[in-house]
């Protein structure tokens, strides 16, 4: 197929684009490089710098495209609290802009990378797709709004739409911004550098950590799965892990003597979050291959930032 990946130079986008070209597809990647790195892309990926808000560029890139993966987004929860207008413009407006361009060019299918963050605080775990969303940040709101636009506009304009709610993805080459870095690469960096691993309060908050290759497998399956139109699916590991347990595992795998500190600061995130994968298993045949320990071992082995000097 001829495929366009928006956000194609990002953490998930580059992993997906490289897997697609390895599978024999023709792949175009669009990224504004606000957070992406095109050097991570295989030479066969046709990279274009630009924004999903640039309609003329989208018209050009979508010619002859069979499927779009829409991964372009702002993704930092704490940043979204400070700049909600920007998150609305990029995550919601960018989705609508892409859908309008797809309508104009007759592009038949789009797969949106949504987020498990849309569920927010839930008393019952794991959360299924029937769980009522309870977003707690502008980032989560923007992803939920993008889902509604995706399926509503898709139905109006006869575009096949799929939304994958991706939980806490991690793996080699995940970005490490100076502030609000994702917890997995931050813990790995601190453990290997002799820094302290900081937990909020007792560290019993839980998350569903899913290895990047498992996410890519689900994304690729969604391009050709039958009877998937208008579906919204959870993509995670199906395992609930506390942040404290993650810290202990990181210290063991890195053979680090770093300290684990507990901060009295209240974590802004939810207390628990874990994905029910029943629907993804039925619709996509999705079965995550990597446990958290296996994924961390692969991350340590494949990411040069985490190799001991």
C-alpha cells in the first residue's frame, strides 16, 4: 500500500514508518519536527517537513494514498495544562484538517493514535472501551474530541475510521524532554547516571506500560482488519504496574545503586490505569508479546543513551 504517517518522525511514528517500509509498503512521513527526529527514519521512508494544518501540502501528499496513520499531536500532559489552546489547535484542529483533505482527495481509511488518558479517574480497572471517559487534562480532552470528530466526519464523508487508545508506550529512542519526561526513559537515565528515582507519595499509582513494538503491531493490523470501521480499541499490555514496582525493576535491570526518593507532592495523574484488551484481541487478533521486563531489556540494549560507558 501507499501510506502516509503524520507525526512520522516521532517516537511511535518513526517506529511505525520503519516497520511499514520493512513490510514492503511505500511510506510517506509528515512531521513539523517540533519533537520528531527524521534521522530515525529508514532511507526508504519519504520524509516531508510540514504541518497537518497545511491543507495544500496534505492535498499533495495524499495523492494515491490508501491509508493514513494520524500520529501528529502534542503529547505532554503538563504542558497541555499551560497551553490548552495550542493542544486544541494541533490535536483537534489538525485532525479535522486532515479529514477535510482526505475527503478532497478521496483517501479511504485513517487510523488515529488516541490515548488511554481519555479514561481519567475510574474506580473499576481494567478499563474497557465501554467505560465512560473522564478526561482530566486538556491533552486528554483533545484526544477524546479528536475521536468524536474522526468517527463523525468519517460517517458523513464515507471515510473508514479507526481510533486506537494507546496506553503508556515506551521503548528505544523515546524522547527525554528537559521537563515532564515520560517515566520509563527518565527512570532509566537516572538509574544509569547515579541520580535518584523520585516517586510521588507512596509510588502506588499504576499504569499500563506497553512496548513500542506491540503498539506498532496493533497499528499495522488496523490497516487491513475487516469490519473495523468506526471502532475504538484499547492498545496496552493488559498488565497493571505500580510506579514503585517500575522503579525497583529498573534498578535491578541496570544494576544501579541509585536511591528511590518519595516526594510528598501530590501526583496530578490518576491513581490507577490498565487496559482491557478483550475487544482488540477479537477485532485485531492483538496479543502483546513483551512483558515490562522484556521491553525494558530491549530498550536498554537498543537505545545508545542507556549503554554504560
